[in-house]
């Protein structure tokens, strides 16, 4: 791999890096080198066929493509056809299954009542008023101020404590912004107009993105091991952890990661849905994935199925998933961003680079905007 004369070096072969590499090759007609320390392209969206069941599964947890943007939908469809999958999540609490996110069916089943949509506000208002929280200062107070304590403690509190291994009182309000809530019977998890799973799944999407004679991909390649070989005029587009790029000079940012335990069950359908949440603290995992449900168009085995239990834990530096956006970490990220602003020929972004949790549509949007900057600033 020749790096001294390389004009563009992309670090990371997930959506952020792959979109930028694809644009540099196809739009700028320039050569670009893409490296990734893993042994595969696709980042956390990587998918493969399970060898024993033949079921396509997402190695790092279920990924549903959804976007409100026709521009992004049209862009991603250059590389994939999508099925008609619409995501639904259920929650098992005290051996009973409820709809998640919380909707009218959840409320009626939990309280054993029969509210109409126009009655929800008045009913929940009575629950909320019991706590008298007028200025919520943390995750727990914000959740209770929206749905009352009983629903919060049944469906939110335990799951949150397992996910973050922190008391919800210690978490910022912002984490709650990702949680939808409905007063009707809408069971869809996402509001986005365009949704689905790539028919041949995400790995094929990345293969098509990176299949260009001007794109050179090197896997099992750690940026920090080849850093001293990079030419001074090379533009580095880095999507790894921002604190690692700067040798943790201000301290380490805190991340959460996930472990996955695969199991083969000798039935055709184990749980009836692709994702089942488990909010009770007594259950050690947060979710069970059953990936066969992501592809109803596929002819999968009828005598066995694949399930994957998901276990959150603190990241040890090997596979960061979720940023812990508390005050301490927000202070650190500002210091690192200031360092980036002082640098020439380095662009740091993406989920790990920006220390933000991004959906795939967010990542593609940021990548396309970053590419526009590259095209303006660095291409004569």
C-alpha cells in the first residue's frame, strides 16, 4: 500500500467512509485509499449468512434502514433493492408482551382499561401530576413527566439501567429524545416515509459502493500502525474514535458497547418478531434479535431459527457503540473538536468521530455534506 503519494485516505469502511470514498471515485474521478482495522467492510452494519441456518443476520445488532429524505433514499437505492420490511418492537414485562414504543395498546393492556386516543392526555396527566415534576433535570424526571411513573418503571427504567449501567437520574434528558410515544395504535417504530432492509443485505451494499477501480481497500489495517507512512499532503478523512486520534490527550471519552450471544433454536419461529425488548433488571440481556423476520421474502428453514441475545457493557476500547453524553464527556468532546479545527488535511466525523449516536440516514447525510466540503476545498 503506497501512502506517501495518496491524495485521499479514508479511515473506516462503514457508511461514512464508504460514501465519501464512492463519491471521490465516481464524482471527482480521483484515487482513494480506504482502510479498516476489522476484517470486513460495512462497519457495524456488516451482515453475513449464518452458516448453520442460512439466515442473513446483522453481526452487530439489528439495523433497519429508514429515512425521511428522498435524496438519501434515492442515493442508497443506487446500491441496493429494498424489501418492504417495517420495524416493530415488542417488550416482555412480567411474562406478558406489550407494544414498544409505548402506544395506546400498551397503555390499555398495562392498566387493563380501554381508553380512546382523545382520552390519553387526561389519563396520563393524572399519573404525571402525582410526581409534581415541573422542571425535569435528568432522564428519569423527564420520562416521568411525559408518561408517569408506572409506565416508566415498567418499560423504561430497567432497560435504561441495563443499557447504560447508570441510575437514570445520572443520565441527561437528551437520551430520551430517541424514544417515540403514540396515543393511537400505530405499531411502527419509525415515522420515516422510506424504510426497509436491503434484499441482499448491507454487505452487498458496501461491496457495490466500493467496487471501483479508483478505490483501494485494505482490511486488517490499523490507522495508528501506518500513520507515520502517510504523506504530508494526504487528506485524512477519519471516522474512528476522536479521542484515540489525539492519543487521549484530554482523557478517554466514555462509550457503551454490546456483546451478542447467538443461539440456534429447533423451531421455525421463536418470538414472532425481529426484536423483543426485556426491560426487567432481573433479565440480563436487553433484547433478543430473531433476524429471520427481517426478510419475509426469504425461504428460511422451518426446523430451526437463529436468535441473538444482546448484552450491554462498558466499552474497553475495542468496539464503541453508544456515546455517554453526560456533562463530563461533553466537556471532553469540545476540547477534541477544538484540536480538529486547528489541523490542516484532517477531517474527523461520523458516529465515532463526532461522538454522537447516528442512524444510518444521519451518517449518509453527514458523509455527503463532508464530501461537498472536500470537493470545494481540496479539488482543483
